């Protein structure tokens, strides 16, 4: 790993400064002289420490100005990183990718919504050739509908033991959420999805082996087997996940639909 963090806001990789920003997003651009990142240093440290080996295929959903894709390429030297974003990447992002020697390993796709099943599946097929993904990082819309639909498209392509991370899932509970100009103010909390994933962890036959929730990340590890014992005490034959018809999120939503409104209400801060 070559990246050096000189402070919490500044990382240097191959002589290029990477600047972390957590506000004023509209005016930030990667230029020939700098790369912009929207993830703090602690997130990259958490990615570096993931108990995942080998990491050969990463999907980043929400690329913004390309900073995190470049730093992930440094953290995971054997990985190909495919990034999708609904907006176009600045040409200087592609210039840095080529200039740092990552042209073969980072592939960015613009104009792709995270919930466009046909487009996302075509990209994954083209870049990964049907091979399972080791790590998915969803840092895109942070909206419930887009994020759950994306999960339903991508989760079946995650390898058993692979990680699916949803960043900044808890915005509805952040201080300032109630401000009338907060950009997600009238949206359904993304936290609802995390509660559903917790319920699906219990209900969907081991599809989710582990769900870890911290301030900035919800990280799940994909499981691959049914639990060893059935309710009648008989040993159950292990089955591969692809013979379970629905994904974890779908099962969570269907089975616990009645619980969702109260879960949503409990996500909101008290007035
Ligand atoms: C928080 S930024 C990503 C930051 C980047 N991962 C980083 O750490 O530097 C969110 C990005 O998601 C993109 N986005 C928003 N809605 C999206 C959608 N429905 N599908 C795909 N990308 C979306 C935005 O265009 C924006 O570039």
C-alpha cells in the first residue's frame, strides 16, 4: 500500500494529493492537480482491515470524483474495481486513473443508475464475466428505493463470504436531519433497509452470515448454507444460495412488511 495520510483531510498517493471533503459537494472537482474524496480516512482503514482475502472484484456504486476508486485500487492491489455513477466523471478522473497506472484495473461507467437492472447486470457481465464479486460498496443515492433495488440486483452476484457495505445509512438520525433544508429531509430513512436486513439475517436461511452496523457503515457478509438444524430437530441438507428464490432484502420486506412503518417511525429523532 503506497497511500500516505498526512492528516485527516489529506492523503498522498503516487505524488497526487487526495483531499477529503464533507461539505460543499457541488463545488468540488478532481482536477489535474488534486483528487477529491468524500470518504474519511477511517473508512479506508476499515476497508483495509476487512477479513476478506483474496479481493479480486470490487463494485463501487457512487463514484463521484473518483477518489475512493483510486485509493481502493491501492489498498487492494489484486482487484479490478468497477464503478458506476449516474453522473459523468470529469475527464481528469480518467486522466489520473491512466496516469497512476490503474487503467487496466479501474473501469468507470457514467450515466448508470444503481437500480437499472439491465445496465448494471450488463456491466457486471462485461467486466467480471459472471465471476462473483468480493466487495460491494454502495455510496450512491443513500435513498431507500434505489439502494434496496440495487441490493436486489447485486447481492446474488456477491460471493459467499463476500462483503456488501452500505455507507452513510443513518442520515435520518444525524444531528441536523430535521433542518428544513436538509437534502433528504422528506425521504424515507435508509435506516429502514438496515432494520430489514437485520430481520432478514434471522429469517432467510443463512443468506446473511453477519451484519455489522457502525456509525458510517452497515456491512454484511454473505452466507451460503441453511442452518444445520430444522425446527423438527432433523439435520438439514446444506443448499447453495442460488436455490433460495428470493434475496435477503426481498424476504425481509415481504415477511416483515407490517413491522416496517413502526421501524421507520422509530428511526426518526424525537421532535
Ligand atoms: C457520496 S458520492 C460518492 C463518493 C465517492 N464514493 C467517494 O467516496 O469519493 C455519491 C455519488 O452517487 C451518485 N448517485 C446518486 N444517485 C445515484 C443513482 N441513483 N445511481 C448511481 N449513482 C448515483 C452521485 O452522482 C454521486 O457522485
